[in-house]
C-alpha cells in the first residue's frame, strides 16, 4: 500500500522533472516533418526525443494533406548535449521511418472490362483494410452488381493487384471527360476530370497521356502523379500533371586569388601559446613561378522548356579576365597568373603586381612588425629596438638601426648609424655602408664601409673594412677582414684594447673554431661511453649475463658510439678542408691608418702579431717573413661609394 509520504515524494519528483523538461508543440504534414521541426527547436537528434501525437494527420485523394499531425515533443530522459551531438548523430530520419504505421488502402477503378478492386496491405503494424471499407468505396463509385465473395477474398489477400469484382454495362459516351489548362506562361499544365456517368469508365494512363499530347503537353510530365490518378482518380479538381523546366543562367567567371587581397588584415602568430605582436605578417612574399591567381571559367546556361516543348533560352555566365601588372605573366591559355620575380604581391586597381622593393614609410615598430621580404626593403625611418628586418635583396634604412637584427642576402645601407647596444646584429651577403657602428655585431660577405667610425663592435668582413671620413676611427672591439683594414685612427688616447685581424678568411676561421669545439665535446662524450661499455663488459664477465635493462643500456651506448664516430669523421674531414684552404690562401693582408695608431691596438696579420706600445702616424702594417712590418701609409684603392645592385 502507498502511504501519504511516498505519494508526496513521488509527486514532488514528477513536478521537478516537469520543470526541467522542455516541451514544444510542433506540426507537420507527416510525422517525420513534425519530428524534424521538434529536432530543430530542441537541438536534439530525433532518437533523443520523446513525443505524443495529439492529433493524427490524414490525407485525402492523391495523397493531399487534409489534416496535419499535431505533436507534443520533449527530450527523452535527461537533457542531451546540445549541438555537437545533434549534428554528429544526424536527424535520425531512418529510425522514424521505421516507427510510422501505414494502414491498408482500398482502390476502385471503373474500366470497360468491369469494376476493378485493389487492396494494399498495411505497413509497419498499420491497420488492415476491411470488407466494409471496400464495400463503401465500391458503392460510392458504382451501382453495378458486385461479387461479395470475391471482394472478401481480395480484401484478405491484399496483394496490391486490381481484380474484377463486378460487371459494367460499358457506355463510352459516359466516360470521364478530361480538360487541360496551361498556365504560368506555359510552365504548368493542370488536368481536370469530370466523373463518368452511368456505364462510363475512369481514364487510364494511355488515355491521359494521349489527351495531354493532343493538347500539346509533352514536356515535364509528372509520372508519379499520373500513375496516382489512374489508381485513385480525382474529379472536379485541377491536378498539376506537368511542369516545365525553367532556364538556369550560367555562373559568371571568377578570379580566385592565391593571396590575401585585403592589405589591412593582420595575421598574428603564436609562440609557446603567446601571441607575438611583432609578427604581423603584413608582407605577402611570393617566389618566381608561383601561381598568384586562377580563373574559374564562366558556365554555360542551361536552357529550359515549357510543358508544350518550347525552348526557353538561358544566359551564359559573363566572362572575366585576370588583370596583371608589373612582374606578373599570364599563362598561354590566360587561365592563371604567375610571379616573374621574387617579391611582394599586391593588388592595385584590380591588377596583380609583384613589387621587388617593399617600402616602409616610417619606422619599423609595432605598427609594421618584423619584416621578412623576398626582395629589397626600403625603410624611410628607423628600425626600433627589438625588431627584425630580413630580405632576400638589399636592406636600406634612411634613419638609425637600434638593438635589432638586419639580415640581407645582398647589401645593407644605413644612412645614419647602427647603435646595437651590445647585441644588435647586422648580416649581409655583400657590402655594408653605415655612418657609424657602435656596440654591434656585423658580418659581411663583402666590404664594410663606415664614415664616422666603429666603436666597441665585433665586425667581420670577407673582404675589407674601410673607415673614411673626418672622424673615421676604429676604437675597441674586434675587427676581422680577409684583405684589409683602413681607417683614419686606430685605438684611442685612453688605450682602448682594439683587436685588428687580417690576412685570412674570418668566416672559415670562425667555422674552424666551431668545429674544434665540437670535436672536443664529441671526444669527451666518446671517452665517457667507452668507460660505460667497459663497466658493462666487466659485469657480464663476472655474472655471465646481464639484466634486460643492462642489455638495453649496452645497446644504446653502442649505437651512440657509432653515431659519434661517424660525426667525428665528418668533423675531422671538414676541419682538414678548412685548414688546407686557409694554408693556401694567398692573402697577405694589411692594416692602415692615415692618422694615428694608439697604444693598446693589437694587430694580427696572418701568423704575425704585434701589440702597439707607442704611437704611429700615417702607417701601413704588413706581414713580412711572419713579422709585422711598419711601412709608409698606403691609401686603399677600394671604391666605397654606394652602389645599389639587384
């Protein structure tokens, strides 16, 4: 027996569930459509929905909806997760199809052969058609004499085939009368039939088709509708039996750009989960031969036809062409555009251009971000501290360069000066020109030319370092050049330690030092591995075998030893090549000062060294018999004027 307390608990639970449950009222021509609406409103797949049919829908003749389904729908059990499950699972229409009941149906046709009866079987648990349903339908259509036993058999069999169940005194004059109306500028044809009189028959398929053809309805016939009219005629009501095909205009040609056409868009990068606001990626670099744009050709229009067969022309899509500007070429078929050079791709007045020079009308800062360009970069302002400029061509800066990185495959030109603050770095594949270099690191494949001097910097040139001007001094730091160092003043009155080195390839010498360091590290690691292997071998001799972990350790040590031996062989080979190259180098090298050389300057000319302990005036230092010799000043013959190649 249920007591009051249990009843109250149950009622409270039901009330809470009702509050949490979301109900929706939906309707549709079919149960599937109603549940589809519920699925959308509840954001749940259909299989997650429970429902109650408030009012069952029904259909009239020809399957036309007389009354829609009214459904109360709600989530099944606890609320399911929202949109992800909804879209992943799909609507689940297949499951709903299986749940729909279809009752058996009765069809009656009047033909010259007699009264025909067809009964369909139910589907998915639907109700069977009854003899009463069959008799009611037959009586409503004819007063002919009927065979009740045969009718009973047809209903029980329900095989969907027409069977003659009564005779008919056929009167052709009383057949159903057909008429057709062509509307919507010959795009639709409606068939209207008047019911047959006494002894008359329903129209069959051939009669309907012949009638339509006789009235010029030859296109867009709705076969399913016509077949339905044969099985279940509709009288005194126009039925759409043919519909023309409307023309479809072709899509216009399109040009698909292979780059960002909106120059104002910023693409920030993340590094270790943090946005780098210096990497704005405003420059769109392209390489020679890269596809910049493709043309999607216009489509031909698809003509339509009226129900009478008249052709309705369609408009072909409008053509379009790829507009190209500087340094861009069209393919022979004009279906694609290609870059002719490396550089920056831009879209100006509808034309695609590739610019070999990227111009920054101001400073390189947070507004521009770091710059990476496959051509030449021209900065009309300064390069602020902390920013990088890298170019496949030249880099030219009209202002100053701070604690930054400049990296060019060709020349670097700084019209003011470089103040590296201890870590600013300039690298170029060819020459460097600057007003001054201070507290910076410079690596040049060609000449380093400075007008006001080099202060406390590390400069390396594959050719010459030339300081020419009223204040052309080299003070402090380390300057290396393969051929020559020339300045007005070397060192300072204060005796600043200044290292000057010439007569060898500084790049190769630096690489040799790196290789020697690497060789030292590898040899030390190899010694450690040999000790470990010896320990493991002794352990194996003592115990006769090793544990699984020890065996794995032994294998790893042997593998690493093979790797080290292989790398050592490569390092030794490269060291020998560099040493051979340096020994054969025919550079004698010289260091010159048109003004004063102060004590504290240390000179290195090939293998000869000299520490300056007293002042020299207007001298050139050379190597003679592995000794630094002091000679009369010889001015360099190098032309250090700025030339902008490439």
